[in-house]
């Protein structure tokens, strides 16, 4: 139950952030192609968050006590999310730079 609430909160933050990014892109005149790419990147981030939540549920079920297996698998899931967030940030920076150039 707690994982699904955490997933819901993360999804809401990512949706709000994605909406702000796309609104900002439109306001500064980013091309439709960049906006489509950003939407794809946001969708990938949401999909990865869902997979992250599913993997965490499985790991919690398989290893309810603290173990290196659980810690390592959850750390890898978080690393994947971090890489996608960084990729989204780079995409925003490139789109913003191209709009101002």
C-alpha cells in the first residue's frame, strides 16, 4: 500500500513537471518536433517509474527483511530513474538553447 502511494505521488510530480516543461517549451517557441520528443521522454520516465514501483513490490515480497539483494535491486531502480531524469533535463536544455538561438 505504501509503495502505491509513493508511486502515485511521484507520478503526480512527474506529470506536473512534464506539463510545466511543455508549457515553457511552447512559450519560448520550441519547435513541435522538440515538444514531441519531450513528450516521448516524459512518457518513458512515467513508464520507468511504474516499472520501478513494480520491481520494488516484488523485491519487498521476496525479501521482507533487510538484505543486500533488496538494497542493490532498489538502488539500481533508483539509478535508472535518475538517468532518465537527467536525460529529460538535457533534452530541456537542448530545446531551450535551440529556441533562443
